[in-house]
C-alpha cells in the first residue's frame, strides 16, 4: 500500500516541480534574455547589430581564458595563472614578430605563423609546469598556479625589456586583428576580407562590418572545446577527475597525465588570447590579461560549474561570459557608475551558486 | 559521486531547450540587426550634442578633477556629457567602453587612452563611425597628430609626464642641495604615465653629472604599505639617502611612513607627483616636501570646448597639441590662489 502511494505520488511531484526544474536548469538563459530585454529598452544604441557584435567580439579574449578554466574547474582545480600567461604570450608574440620581421628580415606571411607557433609553444610552458606540480608533485592547484601567476607576470615584464608594452609597428598586423570576414556598404555591396574602396560621396560610416577576426577565433575555440568536453574520452576523464578522483584512479584513468594535459590546455588557450591581443592591439602588454582573470573564473561559475569539480559545461561558460559582458556594456550605455558593475557581477555570481543549490535540491527530491 | 548521470530523457530535454533557446537568441539578433539599421538611418542633426569622457581609471582624484572641469564646461555650453572609465588602468578594459559609446552614437569621445599603441585601433573605429576623437592627459601614437603615425584625433590636451618627472626631479635635487642619493618609488610596471615620470626624474639626475646618484627604483603596486616596506629596506641599505621621488601618492605616503619610522624626517626630502587633497595635507604636516600638480580640470574643460567647436565646424579654434603645464607646490606657496586651484578634488 505504502509503495503504491509512493508510486502514485511520484509523477505528481514531478509535474509540480517541472517549471521549477526548468527555471533552475535554464535560469542563466532566462537571465541573459531578461538582461538583453532590459538594456534594449533602456539603453540607446544597445539593441543594434553593431553593439551586439562588438559585445561578443570584446568578450573573445575573456572567453578563451574561460574555456580553459572550465576544463580545469570541472577537474576540481583552479588556474590563477592564465591572466599573466596571456600577457606573457602576448609579449613573446610581439618580441618574436618584431625580431623576425625587423632583424632577419622575413616577410609577414612567413613571420606571422612562425611567431604565433613560438608564442603558443612558449605560452603553454607555464601550464606544463603547473601540470607537473599539481599532477605529479601533488601541490594544491591554488598554490601552484598562484606561484605561476607571479612567475609569468615577472617573465612577461622581463621579456618586454623594462615593463612598457612592446609595440608592433609592422604594417598589416593590426589589419588582421581588426579585420572582418565580410563588409557591406550600400554603395558597393558585399566584399570579402578587405574593406571596400568607397566611391566619392559614399559615407564611410555606412559601412557594416560582419564577423570580426577575434570573434571567429573564439567561435572555433568554443566549438572545439565543447566537442572535446562533451563528446570525447578526454572530456569524460575530466569529469571523472573532478567528480570522483579516487574512483577515477581505480578505474585506471591516468590522473597525473590528464591533469598535465588540462593545465597545458588552459595555458594554451590563454596564449591564444595573448596572440589575439597582439593582432588586435598591435602591442605585447604583460598586463594585458590580468584584468580578465577574475571575470573568466566568474563566467565559469555563473555558467553552473562547481568549484568542487565534476560539474560544468562549455555552453554554461559561454552564457556566463555573455552575462558579464552584456552587463558591462549595458551599464556603460545607460550611464550607470562603473562601481555598480562590480556589485552587479558579484551579485550574479552569488545568485548563480544559489540557483545551483536550488537545482540540486529540486533534482534530489 | 558528484558526476551526474544524465538519462536519455533529460538529455533530450536539455538538448531541446538548448535548441529552442538558441533559436530565440538568433531571432533576437535578427531583430537587433533590423533595429540597428533603422536607427542608423535616423542620423544626428539636432543642435544638442552628446559627448563622452572616458577617463584612464575610474575613481582617481586626478580624473575626478578632470571630470569636474569637463562637466562645468558642458553645462556652460549646454551639451550632454557622459563619463565612464575602466576599473583598472588597462586597454583591455577600456576598449569595450569605447565600443559601447560608439554603439550609443555619441557625437564626440574625449579620452585618456590607457595605452598609446593598443587604443589606436578601437579609436580609429570610433573615428570611422564619424565620432570626433580628442585625447586628454595621455595620447595615442606619438602624440603628434600632425606629422605622427596617428593623425585622426583632433587634439592632444595634456601635460608631458616626462617633462613633469624632470620638473619634479629638479625640484627634489634643489631641495637636497644639489648632491646626494635619490630613490624612486614607482607604482605598477608598464603604466605609461608613471614610467614616464620615472624617466623624467632619471633625466634630471643624469643632468647633475654624478653629483646626484640613483640608488634604485621599486614598484609598490599602488600600495602604500608595500612602499613603506620597500623604503625601510632601502633606508637600511643606504643610510645617507637624501631624497625620494614618489611617482604618485601611494609611493610618497609609504616612503614618508618609512622615513618617519627610521627617525629621518627632514634628512630625507620627499617629492610627490600629483596633487590630491591628501598630498596637500601631507605637505602641511611635513610628510612630503614638494608636490607637483598637473591641471586636469583644464584638460577636461578644453576637451569639451574643442569637441563642441569641432561639431559646429569651427576647426580654426582647435590646436592639435595643447600643453597644460604644471604647478610646483611647496609649503611656501601652498596657500596662494594658484596652488589652491591646482589641488585635485576627491569628490
């Protein structure tokens, strides 16, 4: 009898909690849509193709760092060194590119890919060291990457030769980083990759540029990371490492090697962000990534990843990053004091964790 | 075990919701695109202008004073002024603010660029969108908008920090009697303005041909506590230190604490760059000896005036470079109207 009651009650309980369950599962989507709605109604110019594209383009660097951070956090780790690793890679990219073009001299078509390979390779080294420290020598991730935070910071300044950003004055570099896939002007129509030559009388401000270069890189990186995490053995091992490290070890997952790969991936993605910074801003700045570190961790948490490991998705991280950048852009446009940006994003982080706990309660009922 | 096993049903649910949400977002973007093009065709043409002032870092008394100067001028001319700035001195954080104002279609941007190279591209895009660009305090390219690599900004209004550092160094050297050992307390490595002040101070030291020597430069990361710690160590190593140059208030205040703890007040002269109210209090309390003031209110005020001149087509009134100069404040002249006018406002 008791069993029957339970069986009868169960579907009812499920139906009752269904809306709640959907809200708790997709609250970040809803929250983002509400934000877009709110700023569209209150911010002049917010609701435009130009602005929405520039929001996602401006968040490309932070998103790259967040993607790497997502892997690390799902595996119950943390990487505090990505900000200065990004700056370090930016400095290396600028120094190597200047040397290859200025001293050797190589053409940009050869020097640029070569310098990017070197910068990505060197920029991944901090991750290699992190991975060995954490995976093999059992140094807690917080401590190991905090140490690397300082080391990468110092090396960035040392390689830039005195602290000031390394300027890249090579023609063409900025055109790549600030270029778009497609341009449209009412007077000339569409043109691929190159800004069209406008006939006299055509207003340059009517030019619409579509799909900026940093955004394309970020989209490709996102899709690859999403695939890696959700469809491959690498992804399953990552979840296992964070969810049940002891079980993972017993199941024969190579924990140390997986850890090494994760931190190298995180440093690699931060280095990609560093190279993108150089292409977009035409200088290698050791400080370039530092202001993005906390935002990139916040984005992962808002996206539903647990700092205890075992939970999180790339789509969640994307939504988390979008929420942060939409808030930042929207508050500037409606003219609210920038200190409130900190308050707003801090509140969203706490809200995210509360929603996460509510979700856990709903699901365990 | 934390890892959650998704059942096939849950997976389908989340997938379907994901797809529908994606569709909704895509639809929103399409609508946004239409809305955007409609707004573009409207265009500007009214007599009331909207200007944006983007400072180098929010909350700094220097930039608050600049904002006050700009706001007063905007009220006088009857234009709308929006003010914003990044939370840290960083081109990475300043660029999205520029883009937000481009999206809002302001008529002019008056900006203290955080990096002379990195901010070229974002401001070029603003300029391409038909927005007038004026730089204040700092510049892009080499600051020469006539013959330099960057010519689209209408004007660079600001004081040269290398020259300011040199003036500070010369005043400090004079205060220590023309010879002795000097130490520089700098802030965060890679910050153009404070690095230029350091460079100017070094030039003043070099000009003494060995009479004054530099014993070291340290970076305090904008922390007075760290500056005090570093200065205490220097005082241990160099007991006969004669002068300290703080490239901003944190360096000078920390250095002053260390000097006081070592009972070397009066023996070690301290010069401070920038003149927030705290620096003046310190000056009156014998904590620092020299305060170098820039004129941020003038920068803001001239910036707004130039933006409105440009929008009204009055280009003849605009100079490509306006040096705003310095005021050296000591205990002897602190109460003069000129020195009082130069003190930065903190709110």
